[in-house]
C-alpha cells in the first residue's frame, strides 16, 4: 500500500494509484488508470479527475445549484455558454456541495484529447465514483473502458446493474472532436438504463443527439441567460470583493457587463481601486486592457477569420439584421454567420423577431468599435455610408442620419433632416447609439444651417440633450440671413427640435408652449391659393405635436387626454405617411383603450401595431412593449390569466416608463392575487404607487391596494388608505375608483349602509366619462347592496344593466374576482331571466369550479372564549399578522429572531384554532382581540 501522501485524490474519493512527478499517475500503474489493449498505461493527472479549484472569493449561487439538482434527475444536463460565463465554477461548486450523495465523477477535457485519452480518464473517473459507495451492497465493477466500441456493452451493463445512478461531470466537452468517442458516450447514456447521469459543460453545443432528449423532455439546459448574474448576485459579488458600490449603481454595472461572470470579476477588481466606484462604472468597458485581452483571446480568436470579420464590420451599427450585415460586409452570407454565432449565445443575441436583429454583448461591442476606430479612414467611412444607404432605404431615417454624419456626407444628412424630420423624434432612449459622430466643419454649417439642425436631431435621438441644444444654438446663429421661404422651413424644423428637447428634459410646460409654436408654423392658405398647398407639412406638424402632447399627458397620468392626443397624432401620421410616428401613437392608444375598458378596440389596435413593419426593428421594442402591455390588460379583464401573464412578460421594454410601469403593476397585482399571492401583489402595488405619475393613476393603484388589503382582512388600513386619498383632493375620474374601493371595503367590514354611502352614483351623467371597469364594479356593487337590502327586483335590473355594458367588450374579471355574494346574485339572475343567459351561466359555473378547487377551511363550533389566552408578545405579533409583512420583516420590526416569531405564530394558530394567517386574523377579530 503506498503512503497516504502518494494517493491521488479524485473527486473527493482516494484511489490507490501510485503517482509520478507533479501529481500524475506513474506510467505503467495499474488500477483505474490502466488502459486495456495498450502496452503502456497512459499517465493521468489528478487535477483533471477532481473538480476545479473555485476562484476566490467564492460566490454561492443557490438558484443555479438547484437547477443542476433538478437536471440530474434526468439523463443529460448541458451547461453551455462561451468563455467566462462561469460554467466550470458552477459545475465545481455543485460537485463540491455536500448534498448527502457521493461526489460525482469528474473529467476535465483538454484540447487535443484523443478518443483513447478521453476513455482512459472516463474509466478512472467512473471506477472511482462507483467504488466504496455507502449504503449499497456488492455492486458490479465498472470495467476499464477500451477505445473499442464492441466493449462498451460491458460498461453499459455494469452501470445498468447498479442500484443508484452514477453522476458524471464532463467539463469542456466541446474539446472532444473524435466522433467515435462521442458516439460511445451516447451509447452509454442510451443503454445504462438511466443509471448514468451526465452533466456537461461546453462552450458550444456538442454534436450529441441532444434533440432526442430535448424532444422527450429529458434534457436540462443552462445557457448564458441563466448563467448571467442578477442584480442581487452582482451586489453579493461586489461585497465579497470589498467594493463599496451604491445600490443604485448595481443595475447599471449589470447592464454594462450583461451579467457576464468574467466581466463582473474584471469590473470588481477595477472598481476596488477607484475612489468613486459609481462614476467608474460608466467608464468601465470592453476596450479596457484586461477585458479586451480576454475577449480577443477567448472569444474572438477561436472564431474563423470570416466570422471575426463579419462581427467587426457589423459593429458599425448598434444592431443588425441579415440584410444590413450583408450590406456593410459586402457578403451574401453574413446573416447566416450571425445566426450561427447567436445560436451559441452569450456574446451575440437576437430579438426573436422576423427577421431577427442581432446585437453584440455590451463589452464585446466596445472592443469591436475600438477596433473599427483603428481602420483606415476611407474604409471606416465606406462602412458608415453603406449603413446609411441601407437605413435610408428601409425607413430608418434616424440611423441613416447618424451614419451619414459619421461618414461625412453633409448633404445627405441635411436632406434626411428636411425630408424625414417627423421620424427623427426619439421615443425610445433605451437603445444603443454608439459614440457621437464628428462635428461638421464650420464652412459647411455656414452654407447650410440645417446641417447643424441635423446634428442636433442626431444627438437628441441619442438622448444627449445638452449637445443637441448646443447644435441648435449654432444653427440658429447661422440662420439669421436665410431668405424668407427657407427661413420659414428652418423655423418649423427648429421648433420641432425645441419640442423634442423640452419633452426629453421633462419640461411639460415648455412642451405645450413649443407645440403651440409648431402649430403656428402651419401653412396659411390665402385667397386663390391651392387648398392642397402645405397639406403634408401640416399633417406632419399635427402628427409630431399631437404625439408629443400625448406622451406628456400619459406621463402626467391624464389618460383620457392622452388618448385624444394619440388618436389625433395617429390620424395625422397616416395622412403624412409616417409609419414610426403612427406606431408610437397606435401602441399607446391600444394601452389607453385597454385600461379604459374598450377591450375590442384595444386588442385590434395592439395587433395592428405589432403587425406594422416599423415594429419589427430593434429600435421599436418600446412601442411593441406598449402593445403587448395592452394585450396583457385586455386578457386580465377577460380573466384569461395565462394569456395575460404571457403578454406581460413580453411588455418589459415599456415598463421602464413610469406610466406603463404603474399600469403593468395593476395587471401584475391582479394576477398575483388570483394565484394566491396577495402579499406579493400588495408589494407590487405599494412600490408602483410611490412613483405613479398623476393623480388618476395614483388613485387606481391606491384603490387596488386598499381592496386587496381588505380581502386579506386588513380592513382598517384599507379604509385609512382610501380616506386619506379622498381627503387629499380631486383625483378626477380616479375619485370614482377610490369611492368604489371604499364601498367594497365597507361591505367586507360588514357595514352595508356605509358601503352605500361611499358608493358613487354610477348611473349619473358624469359617470359616462369613467373607465368602464370602474363603472362595472360600481354597478355590480350597487346590485349586491340592493339584494342584501332585500330589493331583489332592483338588484336584477341593475345586474342586467351591468351585463349590457360588460358583454360587448368581454369583461369577466369584474364578476369572477368580486365579492362572494356575486355568485349567488348571478345564479338568482339566471332564474329570473336575462338576455345574457350564456354568459351568466358560464360565470356561475366558473365560480362553482373555483369554489370546489379551494381548500376547505377547518369547521368550527359555536363561538367561545379562548381556552388559553394570548400573551402580550403574541398579541403584538397578531396585530402585525394583519399587515402584509412577512415573518422576516416582523422579526426585524420587533428586533426578534425569525425563529422566535415563527414560534409565536404557531402558538397563535394553536390558540385561535386556525390553520392559516387569514383565518387567524378573522378569528381574532371575531373575538375582538384586534
């Protein structure tokens, strides 16, 4: 027996293999390191048979470890991503975790491994992993694996005969290029009777028959999207590295690095030495020496020269489709090259559209732009002009303008501004634009002041308001001597830019003033003039001003006003032939129609917006997000939760804007509450209410939060929330939503008279301007109160009126998620006769099905005093149970440990004869304990 120091440690289990220099197995050693059919055994390195060392500091990522735990229940788990995404670290962390199971077999594949070499290591790993497994009786040994395929059946049979599966980790599997070796691995997986569980790490998808396992639902895949660090994980990594980055800057760092593990570690090392890490985040990029060297060596170098060239030349644009890539590279297959690169993920992503648009990882884009800047000036100019020509020919004037300026094509830039100015207004600032183009020479601006306006428009589109204003001032200074007709045109263009800059700066009062000035530039038709004169210019003016005013109204929460402005802007954009402006108005109009209850119009308009060619561009993601949000709200009101959730997931680009974020929160809260997660729903509403723009949206959020609080038993806080909001002043039509919510809270509190007093008159003339969902809720509540008061005939008459309003648009949630008494009201309405028999019958049936699915509450006998009174501490915690605070948050509030709070909660449940939090609160109220 060799000395302990000479034993090779393999995946946590020792094997009696004599070692040679540097920890390698000595040549000729027997045991698992031997190779059948060769005169001399291959030397095996212990480091390749054990999980890789973890980088310090180690960051545990439980969500990914859990993903591997789930995946290893099936035959194949593939962790696939390019270099630096943390594949090996994840696999090593998982392999080293003590989950109560034997450690997995581990093989680190190296470049140049032959099939024979691979099988030698695999033999050693499998034999080590299957020897001495506790709690198993005698097991058939796994034989040495020869490179001869006819012997693999012995190995498969030995694995199949085992009681428990053997877990095998193959790191860097992409390095195996021997088809016979891969075919042998597939053979083992197919014929080991499920006793071999493969967990593979690879930079690219290995040439295994993955489609078979994928089709059978037996393949678990972890790619760059899952490996990317979340905001919380970025914060934890920075803390581990001792980087004091403010919480507000963490999302920006994650955005700059794309969540790439290697990039984040480079950033942590760089930021640690900075006096102001938050400012340093903005300067951190892929052109920094360490990051650039890694990207060149690990990401670009393995690519073939053609692929590298396509990536580099395509980087002249922030995002490219196949046609654009073909145009700038001069190749006919550039799109296919990009598609192949995007399939591997990680450093080139596509938007899933048709056609797909591709965009580089932020740090790789920095590096590629830096390399572009080193090209000869004429070559770089040619790339910009190719891009400008393509964009101009595909109705993308903003991008065409940027590249025309970057290529020094001053005349083309000026012509683009004059002909396409309405389409140059920016509506989505959350998109990459690249560095600013060079400034035109003074003599060119003096000759054409409109050129400076073009520069201002380009900077405004990029969101650089200060630079845009500088160009605008320069243009105005040079335009003083322009002749009258040209001066009038210049005034219109300059005023449109002033309108845009005011909107970008958030100066809503100036937006209104600039819109008035822009309207004043419209052509005045005099006696004898052709009445068609200036029609297109006037339509452009109406489209630009109307859209800007609609955006301001939406930002201020004035939904009805916003709807009117967008309708005017869309009609004008259609007359003028401005598809981008039409898309902006259509997508917002769809959302407003949805939230106001016009579900049919909202769905039609949203689908029209999504079908517009302008919606297919990467730069239109925000507009598409608004259309998807509209569809989510439509589905929510129709009680189609799965459809609503699917569309809400697609609406994420729009949620960066406060108005859309508030409306998305309303929709998300409805879905969470319906899914039995009221605490999460309340958090979403409370968070959205803090930043809600305008009184109307704030009122809707407050009403939704109060009603949900009452539904979970927190009636007092719900009532206080609504009373404060109503006392705060006029919320426009939002006051109606608050009044309806207060009536529902009073009804849940068991006070129908107070509910009747709080309920606004939904049949009054001014109620016609209320959003339809508010009118429906008010009418339904009025019917419930009438029935509770014994006036069944009036209740039936009101309910029929509510159904008359609801059915044409398909509203259902107002009935399905209403007070418990609504089901009985609907059932009685069936007996009394209704013109909506099918709808009412479906609603009653659905209510019965939901009731059957709900867990029955524990039956209780007559009310009685507590056998064992609550302690003072338990009474204190019981009061907190009325709120939405979790046990962890209650513990923090009371400076107690979480376990202490849990113990008190269990005692409260036991003493109150309750099984759930809501039941305990209700029981306590019945006993007047709270």
